[in-house]
C-alpha cells in the first residue's frame, strides 16, 4: 500500500489513540494533567462544533452544557455516592436534555444574534443557580468531587484517569464522526446551507435541529463530567463568559464544521498557554493573536492546512 493510500484511509486516526497509550510512561505529573485536560476540551470542541459549525446555528450555550455535565456528575457522586461511570452518563444525559431545551427557540424561528443572546443568558442563569442553590451546589465555594472509581479501582492520579478519559473521548469522537457521515449529518449540513431548501426536499428540519442540540449537549456534558473528575473541585467561576470564549476559540482556530479541527483546536488552545504561563497577561494576548490570524488568513482554521496534504482529513473529518 502506498503512503498516499495509507493517508487516505480513515483508520490512520485510530493509530493516534493507540500510540497515546504510551504517554503516561513518558511524561511527568503536570504534563499528564495537561494531556487529560486536552482530552476534556476535545469533547467540548466536538460538541460545540456540531451546533455552530455543522448545523450553522449561532448558539452559545456550550459553557452551560459544560457546567451542567460537571455539576450533575459531581453532585450525584457527592450527595448520593453514585458510581463515577453512572454519574458521567447522567451528566451527559442531563446535558442532552439541556441541549434539547435550548433548541426550542431555534424551532420557533429565533436565529442569529437573537439566538446567541438567549443561549448566552442560559449560561449566566446556570451560574446564578450554582451560586444561590447553596444547599445543593455548596454555592460560590464550590463542590469537592469525591474520588472516582472504575470497577472498584480508585483513579487516584492523572495517569489512571488518562486511560478512562482516552476511552471515553475516542468512543464519542468516533460516534460523532459516524453521525456526521450519516444521513443525520448530511441533514445538519443541508439545514446550515439553506433551511427552506432542506425542508422543501422532505427533511424534517425541527427533528434534526433538536437532535443536533441534544447530541451537542450530551458530548459537552460528558466533557464536563470528565472535567469534574479531573479537577475534583467544581465552582461557578469555571463556567463563566471567558470559558465560553475559549470554547468558541477552539472551534474557530481549529476549524468550523470540522471534527479534526475541534481536536486540533483543543490541543492548541490547551497546550499553547502552558509555554507562556510565567508571563502574566500574555495568555489573553496569545488567544487574541491566534483569533486574528485565523480570521484574516485561515478562515477555515488550522485544520485547512492539514487537509491540503492528508486526504483522510479532507474527505472524512473536514467539511467546506
């Protein structure tokens, strides 16, 4: 098999997580934590891109989904001693419910900046709930998440968490890839390009809009659950407007409507600030500079560079 043909095969991407299995034996504790955080933000980017990139809806409830998943997972473990796997699934399901709820304004014809404002308001509303529902969320002091267990094995350090995170992320990324390559994904893109035309050819636009928002909420909600297990301290400040800006930057810098772009954006936006951690204020400068460069010179994101050379990205993980 020629090198070019190998690059055109989607299975090349399954090699990456296999190689990643060796990371814990090659890095120190802090780098392992950053790698785990990258995995969390991969789900954040993938989920956000479904709505804003593939469906084409200007909805900014992603930080709300992230917080809902984190708090649902943490609260179930804290108050009811629910096992981590079940709490994580619950976080995703509650996130999916929130996504379906957020889709209701879109079903009523709310679009553009109006939808953006409504969904932004949801994120701020959820933060208000986290702060004021002290009897449940423990308020502004935050919630200390119990130590997660998998099959009776305690995930005491970031090395153990990595393998669980990697499995969950690969499963959801592959599932999302299959979804976007199916008739559901094609319907999302049709709605994004021209909703009236999509409806005229028999596409049930309302059903697909709800599905896209719900799946987005599920993926991001699971990401929130992983975040809760990683940091083990969930507080309202972690899901503010700045967090939403980071989510938006991930999909913009990586590439809108691109699964590969979501992954690439998560890697860049999580890892790059670590190189300038000792320079206060430069993280914001780096974020602003990357956004300007992308908007001016690479409107399809960094993934567009890779798509020129790797057919598998162009054909399977990249969409115009």
